[in-house]
């Protein structure tokens, strides 16, 4: 440290006694905790408030802000979070609050970083009386602070923790990553305790140290701070005494000094290096030229073979044409053979040649997928335009070609996603195979019937947006598998996009669609028994008339979906978002809706007997004429719910919130055949609604019989007295 002595002959001025300060180590720890806490609060508070707003928002959500979406995607990729955990749509205010929560920590962190660089003190360090300096007492500067904080304190410990987590068997448990990160930070911080000056690894890396802010710090071996004529504390007349105990800094030799000291070795090194560079360039150029010549020669041979086969195909003999077609399918060239085969299929009239073209394209492999998808879309347009004409022969030929494209595509899809991965290269910039708007619809044509049958197939990672799969047989098919890390529920999973597709009357019994996107997908009259839709995005999906016994929709997004006239008995909708759903005449006996959001949804005339609706949000729900016999409604939110004519016999309403609910003509107990009025004050156990302790004070349209029964059962109402 620098000790300051009074000028000779001057009288010492007594200084006021200050209270003893706590140890420097404790103050350093306190300053660091406050720094991290302030940054964390600026992120945690907006996120928490935004999450609360989003959960209570009743309007139409909006898409997540673009910057937030990028941040969420990057975080999910780094931490291997499941894709279904992503938030796609939020309340408008949530978008704003989360944006503040993203920008706030960076803004505060940048401000504190700047103060630490130019002054050696962040606000918390100033509050706790500690300062960061270079070894010669000067402020650290931006580069040293970047090395100390970005690399030494957070970068190296975080990288070590991430490497151990990712490749040490702990992947993909994020909790273990947090624990490993905390441990490496503690170990790095503990290195400061082993140094008598409190210099940790980060300080050694950056050439800095932490000291008391009231001291002028200079480490031994370092030049003293440059005297300043404007600051009396550093007046030239004041002697400087350096602290002892640390090793002086060493002189370093640069490359230029070594070259001047050994000029001969430098010249030899330069000559040898130049010769190696010239020779390497010459050899590399020759190898490249030979490779290009060989590639060109092979391409010329393939082109000549292709010309010969085309000439053979142009002959009139059908057998020779079929042979040429099969030979074209065996060529592995620059895809010109596939283009030719697809073009021939698009115009061929001979049924036998159409069959041969179908076989040749199947043999061509996955690379034909994108070309066949384009052909399918084109032939569908031709088929639709010919449907208004009277030329049945032309219509039959168009349908035959269209069915051939469907059959080839179906055969190639059987290969699975790993085998089809090479096909995605035909679409630069696309990571999935694009089969959007392809028509696989079932055809009952007497001469050319077709039904897509891919039961048990792995269709993961495909782009099936707006694809028509009417009547398809997809029992047990998989639409999501593990990605390159071979771990399910991580961000690199291969997930199919079925947005806007048509699955009317399709059979998806036991299909695995967990986390799959089915926004506005039509599954009307489909069979989805035991299918797994958990964590999927099914906003606006149509399940009208569908059969989904024991299907799973846990944590799924079903905003404004339609279940009109469908049967989903024993289905699992736990913690799903069913806000705004239309479910008239829904059959949901023994279904589970625990913790689900059913705000503003409509289930008029539905059968929800014995269903579990505990802790569900049923605010403003329409349950008129609904059968809720034996339903579990404990702790459910039923504010302003419409229960007109509903059957609640045997239902458990313990802890339910009923403010503003409409109980007009609600059946709370079974009729008594021995009473003319049909009323019993005390119904048999297990057959009447359990209402003891439930507050009916603000319930609407309670009649006298209901009130008498409620009071007899221990419910709360002003008519019941004390």
C-alpha cells in the first residue's frame, strides 16, 4: 500500500475514530451477492408478473416477440429443453414485460461493467467499500474487466460445468447443470482464500486485485501510480512505500526481438517455410485438377448413358421402353435421371409404363421425394380441372398418374427419417423434408382405389403442413423421435409439423404425437384412441365427431379447439389449455381435467360424469344441461359459470369458488320417489352433491328447494342463518 506521511514540521491533525470495518473477504462476498441479486431481480420480477398476467389473460393471445423467440430458442438449444416447453403465444402485456425482463439485466450489467472498468467500483462495491485495481493502482480498464469477469469468473467455470454436464452422464438434467455451475463458481471463488492478497484465478488472469476502497493499492514489483499535480493525495512531495510479499512482474520478449537476436535462424526459417508453402500449393492444385477431370469424365459418361436410354425410351416397343425406365431408375447421377422420370410419369398414358415409372422412382430413393411432391401437387390441379369435363379416358389417365405419385411417396416414407435425411438437401436452407400440401387422401374409385397405410411408420421430422391425409391408416405411427443426442424431450428432437393438415376420418389409434404441432388441423371423425398429444400445439384443431377414448392431452395447447359431438371418455387433459373450446354434446365420462384452463369454453349438453375437474379454471364456462354427476370439482374456479339445468348429483364442490355462478334448475340431489315434491333434505350418502363449507352467497338463481338442501348440508348462504 501507499503510506502518506505529513510534511516535515507540520502538526498532525487528529482524525476522527471510525468504527472498525468488517473483513474485506466478507465485504467482497456481500458486494458480489448484491451485484448478482440486482441483475437477477431485473429479470425475475418482469418475468413473474408477465407469467401471472398470461395465466389470467382471457383475450386472444399474440405471437411471442421476435427477440424473445430467438432468446427462447437459443436457451432451449443450449440447455436441451423440450420443444413443447416453448411459449408460442402470450398476452400482449406479457410480451412487453418479458421484453423488459430480457433487456433489463443486460442494461444493468453493462452499466455496472462500465463503472467497474473506469472507476474500479460498481455501485454495490462502492456501498461495501471495496475497489478493483490493476497491480499498479490504476483502474482496471475494459479489457481487464472483460478478462476477469467474462472469462475468469463466469466463462471458464461455466464452460467446465457445461462440459461435465453435457458429456459426463448428467445430460439432460438442467438441475444438475445448475448444481455443477454453482460448484465451479465456488471453487473458483475459493482460490482467492489461498492467496494472502485475496487474488483468485480471475485476478491472476486479468492482472487485477481487490482492496479496500480507502487505500491506495500498489503491489510489489509494480510501478507506483503516476503522480498527479491536481490530486493532493498523490502530490510529488509525498513518499511512496510499496507493500511487500508479491513477486514482481517479469519482462517479456517479443518475436521482433528474437529475430534481431538470431537473424540467421530467422532467414532459414523464412526460406524453408516459403518453399513448403509453394510446394504444398503446387501439389494441392494438381490433386484438385485431377479430381475435377475425373468428375467431369464420369459426368460425361452418365450424360451419354442418359441420352442412350432416352433414345431407347422414344422407340415404340413397350418392352424396350420399360427396360429403359428401369435402367434410368438405377442411375446415380446429378438427379437429371430423377427429373426425367418424374416428367415422364406426369405425362405417360400407358398403365404398364406408369407402373414401371412408379417402380423406377421407388428405386431412385429418398432424393426423389421433393420432385414427387411437386408432381403430386401439379397432378392434383390437373385432376381437379379435368373433373368438370366429359372425357372419362383422360380423367382416368390423370387419376392413374396421381395415384402413382401417392404410392411412390408412401413407399419412400416407409424408409423412416434417418434414411430420408439426405432428401432434405434438395431444399437448401431447410432442415426438414417438405411435403406440404401433398394429397394422400383416400380414394374409393372403383378402378383405382387408394388408401395411405403407414401403420407403425416413423414419420418424425417431416413438414406435413396442409397435407391431406383423409382416411389414412396411421395406427401406432410416430411423429416425434429423439434427435442426434438420442435423448427424448430435448430441443433437437425430430418433430413433425401437421399444421393445417386434413386428417378427417384418419385412424391414429395409439399414435405418438407428443409435442407435435397441429394448429388448425382437421381431425373430424378421426379415431385417436390412446393417441398421445401431450405438450402439443393444437390451437384451433377440430376434433368434432372424433373418437379419442383414453387419449392424452396433458399440458397441450388447445385454445379454441372444437370437440363438438366427440367421445373422449377417460382422456387425460391435465394442465391443458382448453380456453374457448367448443365441446357441445361432448362425451367425457371419467376424463381428467385436473388443473386445466377451461375459461370461457362451452360444454353445453355434454356428459362429464365422474370427470376430475379439481383445481380447474372454469371461469365463465358454459355447462348448461351438462351431466356432472359424480364429478370432482374440489377447489375449482367456477366464477360466473353457467350451470343452468346441470346435473350435480354426487359431485364434490368442496373448496370451489362459485361467485356469480348461475345455478338455475341445477340438480343437487336425486329425486325421492316417495315424496310428491321430489325433495329430500338429506339424500343417501354418495348420491348428493358435497357442499359442506362451500360459499353460495353470491350464486345466482337458487330456488327454495336448493337453498333448503344447501343449508341442511352445511353450505354457506345468508338464508341459512347462523
